[in-house]
């Protein structure tokens, strides 16, 4: 099975712009979670989607949003970018059911740099 | 607020020794706890999951313990190898849709 894929891998934007990141989960996985990773804060949960519905949300401002499509692919959007949004954005998919229900499979991440 | 603490200092050990990493948490009652490995520039990779009613779990050279009274998990790598050098993250999940909370990770260096 192909792993979780994220596009693009690297992105450079300037303050005030917006960005959309994409994540394709492992085939058959219906849950997709997004995380922001920075050296100072570590891995922080952004939100989780399951069957096109947001199930959980972390403590991030409304500039961070996401959605999930019927094929389980997910996108996250960050509007009005700030310097502090520079981070590695990770997507993880989970089968939800079965023996490995709670295991999260991470993609390689998108490295976002805001100038 | 919910908090997970992992030793922020890097752990340096000699090849062949046992590495022990600690994960402590407060203000949380996790249904299960997971350990992940992360290499530089890559996403975390799942290693082990232990449930609240389990005391210990093993997988090859890895062993995880979970003490819900002490609110602590220990992660052991026996017969460590230089290839085990990485950052190890612990993560907590509650039951019923609680979001996953990750610790900041502990960097492990295994010297040959």
C-alpha cells in the first residue's frame, strides 16, 4: 500500500498570503489529522477529519482551516500568513477500525517558510 | 491544562546498552499511549501502543510500560544500535474522540 502523501513538500510564502496544503491518506483510511511541528512547540494538533466531518480541533486561530473530501483526501488552508506559521505541517491518517485502529501513519510533511 | 513531559535533554548511550526514555503526563486520563520515532526531516513512525489496562508491552527490542497511578510511561530499547539514534515521541489519546497530544520528544544518540 502506498503511504501518506503530502504536497507540496516545500513552500515559501510571504506574510499576508494564504496557502493550501494537500494530504492523501493511505487507501482505506478514513481519518485524517493535521499537526504543526516547530522546534519550540513540538507537534501540535490542528484538527482531525473523519468522513468529511471535523471531529476534533486544536487551539489554533480561525486562520487555520481544513476540509476532507469524499475520497478521504484532505486539505488545510492557512490565510493571512504570519512569520510564526513557518513550520513543518504533518498529516496523519488512521484506519479507525480494526487491530491498528489507533495507529497514526504520518506523511513526510510540508515545510512552510513564511518570509 | 493537559501536559506531557519528556526529557528535553538528549540521551547519549553506548551501543549495546539499554536506553530508557520517560514520558510523564498531568491533567489527563488517557485511554492509551503511543510511542513514535522521528528522524530529521521525516514524519513520525509508529512504534508501540499500550492501553490503560496494560502494564507492559514488548516488540522485538522495544518495551513500554504504563503506570496510570504515577502517570508515567517508560520506553526501553535494549541492545541499542547506532541506527536507533532518533527523536522519540510519546503521545496520549483519550477515549471518545479526544485529540492526540504529543510530547516534545527526546533525542537519543547511540554511539558505536
